[in-house]
């Protein structure tokens, strides 16, 4: 069962020997929307490979407010989890299922072993680091240089691309938490975007008209 999932998602990234090893040592875990997959301060013993769904990776400030760093898609792994696993340090991020999701959990010691012994795994890990690094730079640029209305519009268009749908099933509070602002601010800016005919608002749904 695991091998079939791996062949479907990773056949162009992993050689057959690595796929067999992951199928042998990995285990599939299923998470419902909003389930916490890993949390801040947790000791990580496994690295996730995402088979289905999306996973939000968040940071939390001292007041408990969360900031969305990036979103993992099918075929991704979390480079920050990789770093913590390799350094045997506690997690500095929170990973939350953005929708019902399935992951393959790989034990730390196998991840390190394959990094040294498997070229396809090593290339996958290094490429994952580069992608996540670029996404974090984009997040920093957005925070530093974009006003909230531009950040919101970018967030909405990113959601369209991520889910391949112009309909976004999120509440105003959900969006406010992802962007680390208040629901009142998000509601006001969403109404402004609707008046500009860029979106259409309905109960717990947003239809993006202009992206």
C-alpha cells in the first residue's frame, strides 16, 4: 500500500531502491483538518512526506499569536522538521493539517542514513531546503514591504493556486490567524476587495474573481 502511494507521488524523484526502503521503514498517518501534526517544543522522531492534503507550517510569538511561514503540498517535506531531526533539537514550528491529510512518517535514523547513502534522497532533501528557504524569504519580504491589503490579496491568490480552485473555504478568523492580524481588519479588507469586484463573499466562503 505504501509502495503504491510512493510510486504515484515520487517515482520521478526517488529511485526504486529508496522507494522500497521508505515503504519498509515508513508508516502512513492520517490527519483531519486542523489536527496538529507536530508542535512547538516537541521532540521530533520522524520526518513527514506529504501524500495527500496540505499542511500549514506556523511560528508562534510569546503572546501565542501565529504566523504562517509556508504551506506544504503533496510531495513535499518540511525542511524545518528535517533540521530539528538531524540536530536532535526540539521543534520550533507548529505543523497543522490545512485539510484532511495523509503523510508517510520516516524514522530519523533512516533519514540520516539515506542522506549519506542515497543520491536521490540527498537531492530531494537539498532541493526541499532550497524551496522552503525561498518561501521563507518571500514571507519576510511580504511582512517587511507589503501593506495588509496587498498581503491579503496575495494570500488569496496563493490559496487559489494551492488548491486549484477559485473558491476558498475559510472563515475571516482563519485568515486573520494565518496573517497574524485581527478578524476585524480582515473583514474590512475583504469587503473592500469585494467592492473592487476582485472577490465575492458568502458564508465561510470566498470566491476569487480576479487573480
